[in-house]
């Protein structure tokens, strides 16, 4: 079962994609609103969604964590190709994908917006423009910022893409 609104983020250890250093999920998310983007590089839905992730950088104080189900080299290369800025932090969930399992990830990408207290505010699976914009609006609300549209109608992304 995918994590739901109101639940606390689970415990789990990830690895920094650059250094390989271990990182606890709770520590990576503590104290600030955080958008988790759990993905697999070869997923068609992820290919559409990944270039949208940096657009969330417009939300003041929002942490962006890309949680990869791939190895370090592929994770770094995919992030660069997707145009992720320095504010998108890439972490790796190594096989057997324990953090992904604890989050209940069934589909990639899975988006999870957590508040500064580690409680889940919004969840979306796959790629749908309406979901990305809903997440962006809620993230902006948490930050006390004006609503944000990350995927406008008529933009480069389709309205929906299966994974």
C-alpha cells in the first residue's frame, strides 16, 4: 500500500549518489517541506516527469530529493540529462529497494510531498499534469508562497503518460 496523506515518513537508509555516504530518510527531510521523487531511469513516465522536477525549485525552502532505484553512475547521468539543478539532491535506494518498499512505491515515478514535521501532505503516482500542479500548489502553500504551476496546459509534457 502506498503511503498516504497524514502518515509519517518511514525510517530507512539511502546513499548519496555522489559520495555514497549513507543518509537517513528522516534526516534528509527534517525541518523543511520536502518533495520526494522516487524513480527508475528506464520508466516512460519518469522520462516525462523528471525534467519537471527542477521547476519545483521556485517554491522557497522546498527540498527536492530524487530517490533513484538505479546505480550511482546511472543516477548521476540521468539527473544531468534531466536538467536537475544543484538543489535536486539525488539519493539511491539500493536493491532490494527497502525505502521504496517502506514508502509503498508501486509505480515510478512516485511523488511524495512531506511537511517539515515529516508527515505526508500529498502523494501522486506516475505522470499526470494535474497531479504535478496539485503538488506544486500544495508545496507553495506550505511555504507561504503564491500558487505555482509547474506544467502549464500546452507545455512540453503530455497531460498524462503511463509508466
